[in-house]
């Protein structure tokens, strides 16, 4: 369920961002500023949410695998969205899958992994404290 919520928020946010930018700047030219804002939002959302997940994690591998799957889906969504919006050219799709997918996946996975590690380290004192029985004071 956590995987689906994160995917829905990130992919839905990406779609909403695309719709808003298209309506605010209805031009055929490339809008570099909008792309940089999108990349910054991907970095920020992934990093903060990774920090949250790491802080609440009991073990790191399941959280990291969850974010690796999210990064893969987000990475694949970019080329296919371009393919559906700009025209169905398989050469462009192949090029985007080869180049854009790892870039977008890295924009999600790298900050999420850092956030997971920091969040886990910040909460490790409370997580690793064994529950020892209290000894009666003498």
C-alpha cells in the first residue's frame, strides 16, 4: 500500500505539474525553467519522503527496495509520456528509454536513499534500545 501511495502522489504530481505548466506557458518552445523546477521537486519530494520512511523503518532493505521500484516506474513514465504526447516514434522512445529513464530514476532514488539513511540513523537510538526489565532500586 505504501508503494502505491507514493507512486500515486509522485506520478499524479508530475501529471498535475505538466498540466499547470502547459496552461501557464502555452508555447511550443522548450521551457527550461519548468524542467528544472520539476527536477527540483522530484529531488525534494523523494528526499523528504525517504527521510520519513527511513525514520519509521524497522529495517532498511524493504524501504530501499520500495523506493527503487518507485524510481523505476517514475523513470519509465517520462519516456512513455513523451511518446504519447509528442508522437509515436520508436526511435525517440528507444533513445528516451536509454537516456531519460536512468536520469529520472536517479533523481528519485538518490535523494530517497540519502533520506532513508539519515532518517534511519536519526531514529536508531530509539529503535535499537532493547527492552530490558527494570531492576528494583536498592
